[in-house]
C-alpha cells in the first residue's frame, strides 16, 4: 500500500521549498545553492510524514528518521561549507548560458522544480518504511548495513576531497589516493549504495514492487546524467593529467586501478 495523498502533500512541500530557494537564488544570482537544499527536500517530506498522525507511524519510523537525517544533515552541511563564498558552480553556469534569455524565470522550472520532483520520486521508499506496521526483520538489517556502508563511503570520500583541495597543489593535480584510487567518483557510489540499502528497508516494510524506480533513478542520474558525465564533460581539457586518471581508474564502482575499458 502506498499513500498517494501523503505523497502528494510531500511533493507540494518540496515545491514550496524549491520556490523559496529560487527566490533566494535571484538575489544571489547563483542557482547552485540548490545543491545545499537538495537533501532538505527529503528532510522536509520526512518531517511532514512523521508528524502526520494517520496512518500511524510503524516500527521503522524512528529508524527512518535517524537514517535519512544522518544522511541529509551531513550532506547539506558539507555542500554548504564547500560552496560558501564560491562563485556559481561551473555546471550551473553552463546551464545558465544555454538558457538565455530570461534564465531567471526559466531556472524555477529547469533547476528548482525539476530537482524537487526528482527528490520526490527518490524519496518514495521513505513513506512506506515509516508508516508500515510490519515487524522488523533480517532484510531491514541488511538494508541498514548497506545504507551505513554507503554513508561511510560518501562521507570519507568527501573528507578526502576536502583535504586534497585544502593543500597547496598545481592546477593539473588529480586526487588519486584513498578511495579516489579505486573510483573516480566514490562519493557518488556511496550515495547510490545508501539509497539501495534504504530501498531494502522499504521492501521489508511491504512497499510495492514498482518503488524500485526510486533507487534506479538516483543510480541513473549519477551514472548517466547529472553525476559522472556532467562533471567529466570537459575536465580532461582543463586538466590533462585527468586523462590518465580516466584510463586507469573506474568511473563508479570501486576496483583496483588499471586500464579501464574504452
């Protein structure tokens, strides 16, 4: 059973938050602030569903609140710290350039509302996990283990990147140690892993089978759309050393370094 009424309320709340963030972006002339708000789309819906009395919260409600808050607060805090005082992210600068004139108005739809909609779909497993009366079981334990493994991988990858950026380095320097020795995007791998873990928790709660679209969507976005391809679109031209890094390091799933398939 999936409560579309509650889900719809969550979508409206996400869109309201997206609109407020868009208004702030107009003042700052920087739409990349949406990255810091991304996880708050999930947290806003989570709190709405938590405080909605009917249907009653199930045995996974506290677990869901803990896991999603652990993920969301860390990610938002890290991205806010990383981007503080920086110009608009080059990815969003490219979107801005492609959508002139009237980008200020267009960005409400193509950046903010779109991200709210994607977050809503990815957040679908949260609702049945929180409201299901089904008892906790072994599949929950496996899902939590995967979630925490993904969270640790993502957190460690972000920490290693932050330390790398804080050190004096040449313009062409590439981080190829730590987790970044085994994957060019270990943070994205961790992000995907944790959402597959949470999907297992939702399955244990009796979520409908079609809800697999949620982890599939985040995986597709990070591997094929807004993650790896967008970040690497021109990086080899800006950093020639990155070409060797691409040839020898897996794009996503960590594995020992060596020549990658062409």
